[in-house]
C-alpha cells in the first residue's frame, strides 16, 4: 500500500511524468526523494511536494549508488529518467548513443541493483520501470531509444520471475506519446499523426495504480497494448502499417 510512511525515489523528477508522479505520491502522504539534472526545476518540484531534491546526472556510473545512499531506506523505486535522440541511426554520434544507453538502461540496472538487497532483506518493496511504446514497436529514426526501452521491458519481466515470492514487486509502465518537454530536449518535435499525446498526469496515475496493485505491465493509453501484441503475432503486416501511417 502506498501512503503515509512510504519512502519513494523518483528519477527524472524535475518535469513531465516524474514530476507528476512525485506530486501524486506526495498527495498520498509519501516521503519523496526527487532525482534529476535540472537543479532549479527539481527545487520547485520539491517545494510543491515537500520532497527532498537530489540533483544527479545518472549517466555517471557512481551516481545511482550515491543517490540511493543519500535517500536511505526505499520502499518504492520509480526509474523514469530518460533521454531521446531523433534522426537516422547512421547519423547518430557515438557519444550520443553511449549517453542514451547510460541514462536509459545502465542507470536503471545500477539503481535496481543498488536498491534490491535492502528491499529483499526487509521482504517488501516495489520497483517501477518506465519504458515506452517505442520499445514495443520499434520506431523509425529512434533506433537507439527504441532499443534501450525494449531492454527495460525485458529487464522488468526477468526481474518479476526472479523475485516472485520474495516480497518485492516489479511493474513496467509503457506510455505512448506524452505531452512533456522530452521532444524539445531531444531537438526534434513530435510530428506523427498517431498516437496523440497524453498528459503526464495520466501516466502518473497509471504508474501509482500499478505499484499499488502489483500490476506487471501497464500501457498508457491502454489501447496501445493491442498494436504491441499484434506486432508480436504478425511483425511484417504491422511494420507495413507503421510505415504507411507513421
């Protein structure tokens, strides 16, 4: 149960899904530790939530362990931080590939690895990993991003099997397009017709509900589950539809 006394760590908390999640958890009475690179924005969110701001660049190999050491005992870990890049894969600089993988995947692995021993020792805790529909479908001009998010989804599934019956739950949230500054930061606006952007608050509600109910996987909006499943059954036809209507 998420409520008073729950200590939650939320990464990518300075804006978008992370900020909306932190605000929702704070309204439930949780003590929230906020992680992000934008110190000023993080301080604003901390002011609204009564949370603790921890400015951190999770691309650094030691940053996840330092964050959790500073946070103390953690009941809920929300791995939401992520960066994007849009363009042809052959044009993507190697430095950008490495940073994207550091933030989107390696930081998640490091955070989970750092948080798990104490959760298992207490016999309770929950981990939420934020993926993307790009990780289920594969999206043109977002190859590295799609690959990193697919890895996050597989990580969540593997951990669920490994941790079954040990008191620690794992959920993965798979948003579609979310109305945040993500596209501005990556340097390319969202210009596809579908899916339409949803507000970050909608994703935050689904995320918290997933943690409360121990749900394995949540798509936001929920209809995105259908094309993701269809692609597994008929990748060729679904790929053709993506190219036609993307």
